[in-house]
């Protein structure tokens, strides 16, 4: 059976993560700077909002193009591994100005610069996921949602569906159905009828976890699965949270330093 090795998949996920992390870091620095200027009366709320949107759009475009390029490389590598006769992959469009504005305005209401930054990083990740989806749909491929790291219960539920024919049913408003901040889960693709798999991906295991979860409705089972997943992986998850917190503190410190330098 052909397979995508754990090392190859983690390298791909690592590229996407670094791109989204970079966007988050730069966005946090800018939002922190703008927030201080607004608090000091240097700029108006409208100027603050418009500047944040413009900057987020620039980051989503710059790093989103990088995520799209990485997804194209992975897609082409998979097709080459299978010997599939398909055209080279092409990137999906990055976030539009309208999408960026909606994201920034919505997250700015929280008053938390970190949430604004994380949402910008999500726009970058979407560009990579959308690229995989776009090419899979164009070539009639199959896809599977591959969980990684501190995944959420809903991601595990999606992963339990296994390999499926690429369909627009998984797309809402032009984007993947389920992509959130601080998540390394994403789509893998393969040619229809292929036996290729991602090393370690076991949809039967995830399905068994879902079916064994308490509850009579999908929502109840997902919530029960979430609680069980946390209980089984408490130490690992807490360590990941501590690591994420340390990285956030580092980004905030870096953001403060950039503001002082400027």
C-alpha cells in the first residue's frame, strides 16, 4: 500500500503552521500598536479598524499564497507517488478583502488582540486547505480529514468518515467546513480508487470512539468524545497548552519590542 509517511506529512503541516504563526505574530504586533494609538487618542476607532483590516489582508495574501504553494507541492507529490496523470496543482484564491474585513471586525469586538491575530492565522491556513479541496474537486479525487496534535472532538468525528469522494458538500461559502485557529488537522487527497493512506490515519479507530461515546445525538456524542479525549490525553494536552501559552507570551513580548523600536 502506498503511503504518505509521518515525516513527510508532519513536514507539510509544519510549513503551514509556520506560515500561520508568522501571520499571527505580525498581526499581534500591529493590533497592539494600533490599540495603543487608539487609547492615546492618536487615531480614531475607524482609522484603527481600517488599518487593522488592511494589514490583515496583506498578511492573509502574503502568507496565504505561501500556504497555497505548499499545498500545491504536496498535492503534486501525492499524484506523482500514485503515478496519476493530472495537471499540476493550482492554488486557491486567498482571503478576499470582504472576508478579511468580516473576520477582523468580528474578532475586534472581543477586545483581545490575540484572538484577532489567531483569526488572521486561520485565514492563512484556509488558503492551504482550500487549495487541496480545489484540486481534488477538479480532478475527481478522494479526500480525508487527517487529525494531528491537540485535535478537537469534531475533527475526530470528521476523521472517522474515512476516505470519501471529494464533494462540495464539505465546503461552505467557498471554504472548508471545519477549520479553526491553533489546529493542525487538514485534508489529504488521493486518486479515486487508490489505496494510498497517510501513515497513522485510522478512521475505523475514530469511528469506534465516536460510536462508543455517550449520547443519542451527534452533538451529545461529540461532547462526550471531547470529554473522553481530554481525559485520555490530559497531560499531553496541558503540555501543548503550556507551550502555546509560552509562544503567545513570546509573540506579545516581540510585539511590544517592535512597538518600542518604532
